[in-house]
C-alpha cells in the first residue's frame, strides 16, 4: 500500500487491503492450495493458520473509524499472543477517526513483520505452556534384526489444507523410541534413544530434544508430491563412557523420512523411522517401541471475562486463535526388517 499523508483519511479500499494482508497469516489467502504445488509455492502454502477470515471488510462509501480499526487490531493481538505470548500487543485507538498515516506506518508494518517466516513460525517453539504432547499410537514388537529395521506411522488429515493449517500454526508430529533388552546391543540402542530424546517433525524443520541435539532444516514442506520418501532427520554414531564407547557403535543411525498421498479425499503423511546398525556384534531380539504422537497449539488467549481480555476485544467482537484439528494417527507398517 502506498503511504498516506498525515491528516488524510484512509479509504475503504485501502483498509480492506490491510485486512486481506493480515488474513494471509490469520486465515488463508490461497484460493486453491494443491498438494502438487507444495514444493513450488512454499511461501503461499506456509502462510495461513486457518482461522475465520480476518475482519471487518468495509463498504466503499464507509469512513474508517476506531470501531473498524480496533477490530483488526484485536485480531492482530490474538495472532501475536498465539506465536509468542511475550509479544508487545498493539494498543487500541480511543479517538473517533484514525489518522491514516499511522495505519500505514504502524499497522501495515506490523502485519509485514508478523508474516515473516522468522516470526510466523515462532509458535513451533515450546517456550510457553500452550501445548502438550499426546501419544496416540505405539508400534511395539520384538523383532530379530541385525542391520536395518523400519516402523511407519500415518497421520491422516481431512485434506491438504487441514495439514497446512496444523503445521503452519505450530503443530508437530513427534516420535519417541524405546528398547528393552539385556544384551549390550539392545541396551546401547536404548541409551542412544535416550540421548536423542523426542523427535519433532515440524513445518520447516525436524528437531530432537535429547542431550545430543540435531536440528535439520527439513520438515513437512520438504515432502515432494512424487510419492517418494524425503529424509528430514538423521542422527548417527554413539559416543558415551563405559561399555558403549568406541567405534563399534559409530555407524548406528536413527533416520526419519516423510512422504504423503491423497486417498479418498483424505491427506495422509507417512512418518518412516529407520534404525541402522551396520556393525552389530550379533542379532538384536528385544522389545522395540516407537511412539507416534502430536503437539497441537491450544486455543489462546484464555479469556477471563475481565480487563485482561481488552486487547483482544472490540465492542461485541472477541478474538482468539482457535486450536487446529488434530490428525488421526495410526501405525501404517509395524517394525519390518
């Protein structure tokens, strides 16, 4: 939007441009998002939290007043709180008619800043108490293996857009691994699982939470539409004191790969976990567990019915980020050699 001079009134067309600009983040401006475009239209597809359309849109003859502007600011404050509850919120206007130069220099700049990838994905971080890990399904088996073994989970979404909104808004699919057993190979695998910790598949990266942290800048949006798996996470080697130290375990690896398809109107993301043990001293035959779960962003802010709700309220309009629909998680293929 071109700058507007101090003292001028903003037009309905210009105000609606602001609302549309914020809706790119808050709602979704993509008219028809197709999975086949996931790699070529990243910027468009990775915006949009799937909330109800930003408002208000005004008639061309309307004069833009505090009431209109404060509705937009209330939604922006809900968005700011969603991705970082420590964000400085935008104060409401108290005058009757708003100077348009402030709108273009402050509100438009804030929308642009909020939409940057470095900011809109802040909700991926677990710095706040707005999320919880929920284990949905576990692949538990006692296979006998010596080299490579795979477990595949499936996250089913209602459609591709619902998957976009889940990941865009800070949702994650997570994996935890566990190995029971008494021989050194089984116990050293379990130690490696412990140091790796929880593995989180996110919109644009995959990160783990253990003491041996490996962050990989590949995630949901690195899935290709050609049906092949894309590796998004890998940790290899194992270094520890005592009986598990040394090169015998240096070729071990945990890898996570993703692929997706659309079947019967549903959008499915497949999460393949691959364990490789190139230099094992013998067969491994112990109970092996792979948990698949999700992390979803809560509805925020929590409304208390008091003055704390004011930044998100404009007249009769109260705004919150509404939690996204979670996927249905199942084990697609149990532990297979």
